[in-house]
């Protein structure tokens, strides 16, 4: 990718990180967004830097092993190896997001997938939001769990047990959208369960809803 293209991605990531804060999906310095750069690198949030201090130049360029490229005064997120694993094994993924958003992470703490009981879930996730295995932070075990859990799922979101939410997308903005929608439906389904047993949606109707939303809804060319 040309240098000016990387600059555009850096600016986009700075904006997308603010969207996580504005949406109440992150607290303090937790969470991160990354974006693929060409075929062999990606940009990611630096470790432990407050969101209000993030700027385009703060983003750290890494190779697909999670190692920084070139000289940077900042070290990449502690989740860098998880992101790198996803990019290595999912060439279709152009953006990865991680949050500890309250309601979705509560489902992860229970090791329970979010059932598809809302048309909005059928639209965005094509079924339930699955739970991935417990994995320690710092290596690529989380990335491995993300890839293996989402294999065969239409969901762009996975709840990593006892940890939080990871979402993927064709680009970073799409991954942020999935994180926002994941928290939204996690909250609604949680409230529904306080009132009684939510009603499942027929699998055939889920397929129809998903196809309509993915292929018909909205304006062409917009994520």
C-alpha cells in the first residue's frame, strides 16, 4: 500500500478508536482496533495509551507475526499476536476489534453464546454469537480461538470465554460496526431473559433475513 494509503488508515483508526469510547464499549486503555495494510502488515493501537492521547501517528505498524516494522517509540497492543494470527489465517479479514463491552462480556463470563432471537441478530450475525475458548493474553492462543470458533459461522463476532469480544470485518470500520451491534443485541437479549424466555427465530427465516441485509439493504459501496 502506498504511504499515503497508510496515512489514511492511520487517520481512520484514530477516529474508530474514538467511536469505541463514544459507544461505551471500552474503559480506560482496554480494547483496540487494527487494520490490515496490504498483504503482509497491519496497524494497531499502542499498548496502554489513553484513548484521548491517540493520534494517527500513534498506531504501530506490525508484520503478520505481530512484530513492529521499523522504529516506533510505542509498543503495540498486548493483543497484537492475536490480531496477527487472525490476519495470517483469514486473508479475507481487513480489520479486527477487541472490547470488554459490558453486556457481551457478561455472556462471555457465563460461557454462553447469545441466541439468535432478534431480527437484528439475524441481519448482522446470521445466527447466534458463539463463545470461544479461554486463552491467556500475550501469545497467539486468543487468535487461534477466534479463527477456530468462527470457522463455519457467519458471525463476525466471537465472545472469548472470561475475556471479552473480538470482531472481524472486511475493513476496520466493519469490525467496529460488528462490535457496536454485538453489545447492542447482547444488552437486549439479556433484558429479554429477565422478563421470560425469548423466542427463537426459525433457521429458514434467519437465512432470509441475513441474505436481505447483506445483499439488499443500504446503499451499494457503503460498509
